[in-house]
């Protein structure tokens, strides 16, 4: 069954187009190294919570929007091998591909798919 890498990050609203450009470039690199699909979603209805919420999780500030993303891999093994290649790919270096957001507030993790209907 497919393996998923999930991400949540706060992105300055002023950087929306920079983020889109960043994501399109990254998608090509990830797919070249084995990913099946990369999905990026710009927050549209992401309320603040009382105890927990997406905005709280990434310390979203005024003028920022939460982005929710995932990458689909054919397996955990494909993800591990592909991610290693992506991280060493010069196109993804900070100099060549700077992040248009604060990477210190990026939440990410790998997930085994349980249901795919």
C-alpha cells in the first residue's frame, strides 16, 4: 500500500505565488526520485482552536495561512530511498531553492496508509 509524507506549515500570504513556484519545482524533483504525487493545499477554512488547531500547531501569525501538503510514495522503502536522493539533489539546496516560509515551524511525518477508498 502507498506511503504518505504529510506536512503542515505557516506561509506568509504575501508569499503565496513564491510558495506555488517552490512547490511546482519540488514536485518535479520528488517525482523524478520516485514519488507518485505531490499535493499542496492553501488554507481556506482553517479556524483557530481553543486547545489545538492547525494554526496553533505551526504558530501561525497575522498575515500567514496554513498550508497542508502530502506526498504519495509507492512504499516506505521507495520513500526512504527517494527522500535521500531529494535531500542531496542540488536543485533542492537552500541556495537554489529557498523556502518561502519559516522551516522551523514546519511539521512533517511519514504515515502508513490504513484506508484508501
